C-alpha cells in the first residue's frame, strides 16, 4: 500500500485479556516505530526496529508488552493481561532507513480496556 | 528532565494571525528536527523537516532551528481554520517527541 497500515482501527477488550495490534509499514522502509498516545498526551515511544538489528525496547512500560517484526516488514505489538491504564491510541510509524528520519505514521489503533 | 519540552497550549488565534509554536530540547547531539501535524483521531503527518540550524520555508510554514539555544520554532502565516490541529515537534530519528501544542484558529 501507499502508506502505513494499522489494524484493527479500534479494539475493545476486557481487562486481563491479551491483544495483538498489527502494523504494515511502507514497502521498503527498514525502520519501524511503535508509540502510545493517551488522551491529551504526546507520543510515548515504545519500541524501534531497524533492519536486522536488535530492537530498541527501552520504551516498553512493562514485561506485559512485547513486539516482533517478521521478515523485516510487518510488526505485531502484543499486550498481555491488559489493564485499564493500557487504554490509548497505539501508533506505528516507518521510515526509509536509520539516517532518513522522515517517519510516516499510520492512523493508529484505539485500544479500550473495559 | 524530559529531552524535548513543548507547551501544550491550547493556543487560540483569529484567522489570518501569525502563529508561533516552539520547542526546547536538552540533547545537543540532535541534528534532525521535524514538525508533525495531527488532526483529531488521525495519525501525525510530517509537516516540515530540517537538518541542523537555519530556516526552511514551505508555503505559509517556516521552520527555524537555533542549535546554540536548543530551540526550534514553527511559524504559520495567514493562519486558517483548517490549521486547527495539534502540532508536535520531533527530533533525532523520530524517537523524541514533544507533547504537542493544540492550536485553534477561529474564523
């Protein structure tokens, strides 16, 4: 596709359930980022993938959060045992390479934990 | 101290006004500076991108970087109601974002 695609666009889940959020980056982009945005807040960095390098996981808030990127393309963010404070918009972005910092964002997945 | 600081506003201006949005940062190693615009319930979109110090102009938008003061600005001339959005500054490989400034341009 022409842009970064995220699915689902909305997700409502019960507290304690696991959720998976998907990101399809722009074709050929080697860098992929996940962010979380709570209501009225800025972008909280979660994790960053660059090519085949080990991901930068320094932003993951707890061990309930994990992410993987298969084949250097699609990425999945998994939240285990969801809590109400996990409710937020999860945004994915990709950029062409480490030196090219023009990151393009998807529309986000709005997660609501009830 | 957060690496990137940005006043969240909200900032309300009349149509046609010049708008000035600003960010300060603490890491002198930052070389890339970006401004993103985010409409309600949408993902951020890249608005301006500059490398190192200086000015960059694109239509009604001007981005300014002062590395000596660790201060960046975005100016919007002849502001329009369609400019109403949240503006986020970002630095260095898109890992460091400000909280965003909410702008409302009233007709």
